[in-house]
């Protein structure tokens, strides 16, 4: 199976999941997650129609970005944990950071964006299952509240939605209650009309559980393995 075949198959499955949920397939974006993936393979996904790409490490993408400059309408999203000392590099490379989980990081991103004369999108990462080892703010936490209240003072960021990575399980149904909770939070925040917060993107669902995420309201699914195959660990970065 080529990358184009995989993309076509995923789009078909997305379509069916959307239909089951009474949703329009074109309101759901397929993001290709390209950590450990070569620029040539990224280009293949682009040729198959993908326009949104997700990377986990600033440094890794910095090494690949120069080979991909000729794809002007591609959108690059940072989806991995971001240390605030890499904020400036991240703002330079990405149009959206999906892993904003503290006011401190948001401030660093805002300052960097202002310095570079850019405006970028920011999603708040939510640790939906309260996992110790995962980043993200807890559901309905003071940290989440603080971020939402800080948004109007961070004019170089557009707070555009939420992102989450539920615990992995062989049974994708395990993700459903977490997706449902994130969706509820998304709707609640949208209903409270915070300044500079526009809940448009609900980023949830990966290779093993994206159909369930779509049934539960995802507007963006992040798919790596099902497009590019199993990842080989990059030497020195694991
Ligand atoms: C790696 C990764 C994905 C994609 O995972 P697959 O199982 O390969 O589809 C999605 N989101 C994040 C944050 C990731 O790190």
C-alpha cells in the first residue's frame, strides 16, 4: 500500500464514521503526523491531498522544514510537548501549537510571535484521563481557567480549540468516554464566550481510534501510523 492508498482508505473510513454520526465529512480535517517521517514521504502525503501536518519535536522539524518550503499552502502544527525555551523556534516554524498547557508557555509563545510579527493559532492540551506522565491541563482545573482568562492579554495567539491524547488501549472504545468529555468541555467553553477564545478545532483521534473520535465530534484527527506505516525510532531522539 502506498501513502496515497492509505490516505484514500482513511478518507473512506472518515466518511463512513461521519455518516454514522450524521456529520458532514468535509468538516473533519485529516492531519498527517510526520514525526520520524522523511521529507519525501511528507511530500507524497501532500500529493495525496493532505494540507495539515503535525510534528512532535521542534528540533526534528527544523531539520526537515527547509526541504518543504515549496509547499506554500501546507499548515504545520506542533503537537508534542513544548518546553518554553523552544517557544521562539516553534513560533518561527509552526502556524499552530496544539500543546499549550500553561500560561507561562502561552506567554512565551505570544512574546515570540510578537517579536517575529506573526500571529499563530493555539490549542489547549487537556490531560483527559489525568495521567501522571502526560502533559496538558486537567479537565475543569484552575490551570485551564487561568489560560482562558489570560487569552485576551495574548493578542499574538488565537485560542482556537482543544487537543487531547487519551490513554492508549488495544480497544479503541476505551477512548470514547474521554473524547465525549473533551467534547463537552469544548462546548462549555464555547458557550462561555471568553475573549480571544474561539472554539473551532477539536483535535482528537489517532490511527487506532479516529473513527470513534469522529463519532464524538472531532474536527481534526491526527494520523501517523495508518498513513506512513510503523515508525522506526529516530536515532538519538528517543
Ligand atoms: C504520534 C502522534 C499521533 C499519531 O499517532 P498514530 O498512532 O501513529 O496515528 C497523534 N497525536 C500525537 C500528539 C502524537 O504524538
